């Protein structure tokens, strides 16, 4: 299995409204940290997650987190 591209070595702080979101797992999206379909034809698929109430969220952009889509600090070791 290939490794995803590192989109950034910092997490994205995003304020999200309740709803369903698609986190980019391949690192190719031009709409980081969200999926724009750039993974098509590859082995990666977006991670679907739901937000129940308005909140600030830190989403991983290095794509190496062990807790997708959320940042777990792994970018500090890259």
C-alpha cells in the first residue's frame, strides 16, 4: 500500500456546522482537509465523519494520524 501525500505538517483548525463531511485521506485534494475527488482511480477513499453540534475541530493534514480525521500530533515526528 502506498502512503498518502503529506498535504501539510500542521493540522487544519476548522469551525464546522452539524452535518456530514468527507476528509481527504490521499493528500491530493486541493480543498484540504476535505475531499474533492482527487483520489479516484487510486487506493485511498475519503473518511466520512459526522459533526453533531457546531464546534472547532483540528483535522489532520499530514495524513499519518492514527485517529482519522482528527490530528493526533503525528505531524511533529515527520
